[in-house]
């Protein structure tokens, strides 16, 4: 296990879905962890994971260069997990540049920036463009940063697998938008391990695309979720012209099934590129969906953990 005894590592967005797993790994390796985010009180649940004084909490908004500079002051390393589906350019592009510049000015020895597969400054989607612009800003300010591009991340607290499992619990018919779009789902714990490994491991200046051991089309993934939760809804593939019209016409509305930008993102497979450096170079063997999902998807079964008994 990589030792980080006494090092001060600042994690931007450390109280989020991925952040809590990254923080746990850092604390277990002896690092002092500074959680920096807009509402630090929302991350205080992490405090019991470390020893006395091992975890710090500071207010920080990556859109504000001054607050970022204060947050990373004195850091041995910086990890940027900040992301958003609103104000994407300010958070994921400009904000990423602010973090990289502040980390360099603070004398941090390492910066790990978490981006996403599909990051491309020429992307048709605003999300992909903001991620691509963010990577460019990071490289400009901190050339030796390690950049990680994960595929869809899944885990107990995710907003992807859980969203569909919830839908299948309450709806007898499930529309499938972009049924042939491909994903390479990766377990959040593996992404966290990759983030920590990228602090060393010869990762400086490199970009890694990381995905799980399975490539699944959207339709396959939804049917897998149904099987794992004991549900049998009727799946109806939505024609592309209908999905596109729905995203363009109603995607702006609160609660819309899909936004225009999400539709644009689905036009490109979310899988690791051929020949890209990935988990193998970071010394990590990824877990499959089936090997870890049992622990939380059981809540979506009709009788929960007692489903097997109820079927007898």
C-alpha cells in the first residue's frame, strides 16, 4: 500500500460521490486530508474516518481563484474532483485552470485532475467541451499533472445505476434512449484507487482513460439492472429522431428525461480508447458490476434481502 504519512493533500470536491472514497483511501495511507468545497459542513461525515486532526475542512469555490489559492496553501499534493452539470464552463474549464495555477503557485509536488472520457474542446456537447477545455487549462498551468478520464462511475451513492433501478421499481414500462450507446462502467472504489495511485506511480504528465472490465450498450445495461433487482419491466427502444426531438424540445424543463446536452453526449461511445494508458498502468484490476452491486441493489428488490425466502 502506498504510504502518504504526514503529507497534506487537498481534495477539491472531497465530500462528493467520488470524493468520499478518495478521502478514505488517503486517510488510510496516513495522509492529512483537507476537504475543500463550497459547503464544507456537508462533508463533515468524513471526520470519523481519520485520526484526531487528520482531516481539515475549508470553504472553496473553484470559480473564485482567491478561495482556491487559500484552500491549497501549504499542500504537498492537490486532487481536483470538482464537476457540475450547471455552469459547466466556469466549474470544469475555468475552475480547473484556477486549481492547477494555485497548486503550482503553492509548490505542490503533484496534481491529479479528474476529467471524463469524451473530454474534447471540439465536442458537440457543452459537457465534453468544458472537460476538454479544463484539461487544456490544467496542462498549461501544471504540465506535470496526471489526468484521469473515467467512464460512467457506479457505486452505492451513484446517480446513474440507482436512477434506473428506481425507475424499474415504480414503472412497468421503461423507455430506452440511445439503446446502442456503449459504456464501460467503473466502480467508484477503483476510480479512487486510481486517483491515489496517480499521485506517484510515474503518472506525472500523463493522461489515463479508465473503465471497468465490461463494455455494455445502454439496452444491455438496463436489462442487467432489471435482472439484478428481480424486475421485469417492458423495455421500449426510443427511435433516435424521437429522442432527439424530445431532448431539443423539452430538455430544458425541470425533470425532463433527457437534456439536449445529454443527448449529444450519447452520440459518442463512453469507452476507453484503443491503446490508451489505463488502470493496468496504475496497477489496478477493476471490479465488475456483478461483483460489487449486490451490496446495494438488493434494496430495489420486492422483498429486499428476504427476496429468496419470499420466493420459496
